[in-house]
C-alpha cells in the first residue's frame, strides 16, 4: 500500500514523494489478505484506485476510516497510514528547504544529473563485460489450494555493448494466487540488479532502468493482467524473478576477476508465509489478533566465490530486515515459542557453503479456541535456493503441524521439547498453499530455507568443514555425505577423507551417463576464467571451454554444446538438506540433477529440478558469449 503526494513550488508541480510498506491485513476472504484458494483479485484486499486521503494538509477521517475498517487489525493499519503520511510530510518539507536554499532549477538539475551519472556508470561497467546470452529457469510449487502443478518462469538475459535485455518469453500463463503484475516483474529485476551490478553506484533507479529493457508476454505469472489474484506477488513470482536475474548476472560477472567478487548464489529462495489469527483471551476481554510469522526473515545468504554465505543473515532484497524479538511476540500474541534455532546442514553444500537457515516451533498459549492458519510458500518440491558452479541448493522448506501432541503434558511437567519427536502425536505436512487451523495442544513447526552453495563441495577445505561441524553449521553425517570429509571430534581424518572423496568421485563416474567425446586435454596457462570449474581459450579458429581443474576439453564453437557427464536420481540424493519429498506437493517428476566434467568428475552443475528442466548448462552460447560464427 502506497501513500504519495505532489510537491508544488511557486505554483508549479516540482515532483512527488511517496511511502510504501506491506500491511498485515487489508481485508478479503483470507487471513492477512492471503486467500490461498482465490480465483481472482476480488477474493483479496478490495482493489482501490488512487484516492485523496489528505486535502489542504488535513487528514480526511472518513476516507481513513473507510480504509482501516476493511482490516482485521484496523489500529495497526491506521497507524501505518498516518506514519506514511508523516513520512511524506517530512520528505516534502526537507525537499522544499533544499529548493529554498539552492533554487528549483539547480535542485532539478542535480536530480537529473544523479540519474544520468548512475546510468553512465552502469553502462561503463556493462561495456567492460563480455557480450552474450545467459539463461535461467525456475518454478513455483503449486498455485493455490489443491493444486499439484509446477509453474515456470524463464528468462534469457542478453548483454550487448552497454545494454541489457531480459526476455521472459516462455513463462507460464497466470494462474492461482502466484501472480505479480508488470511492476512486480520490474521490481524483481531491480532487486537483483541493484546489489549485484550496481552495488558501487548510487541507486538512482530512474537512471539505472534506462540500461535495460523487459520483454514479456502479458497474462503470464510475472506479468499478470487484471483481474488475476496477486496476493503472493511480492514474495512469489517477483522474488523468483529476482533469483533468476541474479543467476544470469552471476554467470556473466563470474568471468571477471574483480566483479566476480559480487557473484552470489541464491539467498533463501522464497519467503515461507504463515498467518495466524484468533482470539487472545489473556486479558479481561477476548480480543482478536493477527500475526504474520516474520521469523523466515532470517534466511541463509547464498555463498560467494570468495566467502561462505551469512548464516541466518537475512534476505537478499531486504538487507536491513530484522526478525521479531521472541519475548515481544509472546507479549503481543497468545503464542509460546518452544524453540527458534539455526539448523545444521541447511546451507547449500559447496566449495563455499551457503548460509544456514533456522526453524521455529510455536504453540497456542492464552487462547482456548483454535486459531486460523494460512500457508503460502514455495521451494518445497523444487529448490528455489540454487547453487552456482556445481554448488548444491540449500535445504528445501518444510512446515509441519503436530496434532494431538504431548505439549500440554510437557509444559505441566516443566519441560520444553527440543524436537518434533518429543511431541508425539500426528505430524501433518503443510501444503504450499492451504487454509488450516492451530488448536490448543498443537504445535506449528516451520523450517525455512538456507542459501545456495558455490563450487563443488568435494573441493571445500576439509578444515573448514571440521570448523562447521564444531560450530553446529554441519552435522558429522552432513560432512561425510555432502563433503566427503571424515571428522573425528574437532579434527579431520585426512587419510579417511582422501579415500572417501576418491570413492565419491568414483561413484559419480559409475552412476553417470558419460559422453562419447574424446578425452582431449589442453594447457590452461593462457585460459580465461568462466567460473570455478570452467575456463575458455582459443585454439585455431574456435573458442574452447575446458575443465579448469584437469584441462579436459568440454566443448567448442564447432560442436555448440558442452559434453558433460550427466546423472539424475531422487531429490533425496542431494544430501541431508533435502527435508521434504516432492511427491507430498506436486505430481511432476522432480530429480537431483548433477553434471560433471567427464575427466575429473568435478561437479559443474547440481540442482533439484523437474525432470524436463532445460539444460542451460550445456548451451554453449552462455559460456562463449563472444564466439564468432564458425
């Protein structure tokens, strides 16, 4: 919801100020304005055109009352409305003060200069990078209550000279509640472009957006048309759009030694939304409450070529985000937090590890009636927190409702459970999109996603793996299964680790389909980096991609593709970070896909994807962007 106002100076329109934020509830048929079964926007918050809420600097109370009356939490929404009006007022007053000091023409000239400067600096950076096309495809599990489908967003990013084109042709049609409008798609592009490509440039969006164009078919899930339902827009398709743009930018920047430091695997991938609402009976009179669980703000950051991802570091697009204080949550709502903790093995395995995520368990405490519960999430069947350069995705998300649990008896005995097994009862897996309930004596468990890894985990320093085990980021089993590292106490068994890694490489070889290409090797001394595992060099009239570790030629401009060893198996084979079974959520065949160098069997790509996921890794156009036609 946005409040904006015009700024006039000397009787002329000079500019605008605005303030925008998410609201906890603006009406509609679902709690928190999330109706997971919505067929169109009319089941969500009532669509509202621009309407004057302030006239002659005076709040129109009838308009404000009409706005807040639709909400289940009108006091919060009313305070937010007044806060946004106040923010606009501060912005207007400060801008007018600057105009009084320097003059309107000078201020407007500086504003235009800032946009031009941002544009020029980004164009200069783009010019220094190789031309080419890079592709990425992602999915959303389910679209609404009862749906068991996968829904695709795909993008081809083309860089030509100082300009970017993002082509979303081929994205699936709008459906269910997993839609965003064109503005959401553009916002998704910006959330990736700003920190990755413009981290050292003033974020003057008006200038930066001149450097790219969007190509998209109307009526698709990230360019939906009226009256599509859009309640999942910001944290569904717009977020996934940003992840895919980040993946494309990473592939381009990884070829540059200096700019490659900005490369980052996917953050937690999505936001696991849970809305709880009911009656708070702790006071003299029962009062309604509504709480959007904000703990998933503590997502794991993606790994970088030079650093592990930050553990529970936040969200890629919300760098200043904060999770709630547990005690404040218990003060405000009739909920008792049983635990909130980081979970080992949740960070994507890689040469650099993805940041770990966390879990939360809460139970009603101070209410005798069932609470309403809404789920809206993704990344359960198909990973949205993918790794880079052979790194694996972080953990898949998981929500569980513990019915008929022993929590009441445990609390009476003065004990708090430490895991789901201690609760007993029936454990019901939460769908991606569902309306449910949380009754007294039951427990809601949420485990959101960690960040993707970077590079082959078998090339991670064993000492770093041992340190992760000591610090509770990786379990001993995770160290063995994902990294091939045998940890004894706080130290590495080097002989056993070497033998285990050799055995794991042999397993990759034995299980893979290996191309029939020749085992030709090249000298890498004059090669140019493509990413952690791939290098480019010129031989005769062709440009060649070779393994950066063993020098085996993997492809060239004459063949037009990479020849990689290929394996597909159950998603559970990706490692202990896979916490959910795809069949619980979707009907499509979801696999763990790994592509390796057929010479040394270093992982070049690792992902949890549908079986019909396109092979972007093998498309040589993305890896040899400057290659001439041969």
